């Protein structure tokens, strides 16, 4: 695994109008099928978080292959929000049932763990936009020219 800052996905370079002289890799995978509908088992708050992510992500960035990563992020986001609400209710410290001494809230580790899951979900298994730039597919460009024209036409 390379060390240092992960490369910016080509799609984000285009959206942000980066003036980098370094051309994107023509071997960067270009997944198909935009991600839209939430999983059928999502309801209520999970569906709202999914729709928020889809509406606010750069158009064409999230693809169907990203569904499990986004599902993980949505679930962690909802659990994080719920656990954080409980921490706000009971506080960071609670009384231990046996001794009455102050101990860390049992919800605090849930908040921290879900935050880590959320942060890692987008890079999991090479499905995130940033990790796609580190994946090479084959030994020849995906498009005819292998340049910016192919990337702008994708998505």
C-alpha cells in the first residue's frame, strides 16, 4: 500500500477544476451504474441518511458497486447519532452500578467505534472514489484516447 496522501480521484479533479499538470491514470477503473435507491431493508432514519448522501455527493461519483460501502457508512452514521444522543442524555460519566464510582458512559465506545467505521467505510475494499485511483486494471487504457475526454464522458 502506498504511503502518504491518497491520490485525488479523477472525477473529483474534474469537479474541483484542479489545474494539476499530472494527467489521471488511463487505467483507473470506471465503474458503471449510478447509485440511487437505498437498500429495501432501509427505513426511516437509514433511508434519510442514504438519500442525503446521494443528493449531496458529486453527481456521478457514487456507483452501484459502492452500495455496500455506503450502506455501511449510513448504518454507522445512524448508530453514531443514536449513541451520541444517549451520551448527551446521561453524560460522559455515569455511576457504576455496584460501587457508585464514576465510570465512562457505556455509549461512548459505541460513538467512537461508529465514527471509525464511518471514516473507514469510504476506503474499504477499494470501492471508494479515492481508492479507485490506486487500482490499475489491465495494461491498456479503458478508452480510445485514454485522456480527459474519456473521463468527462464517463459517469
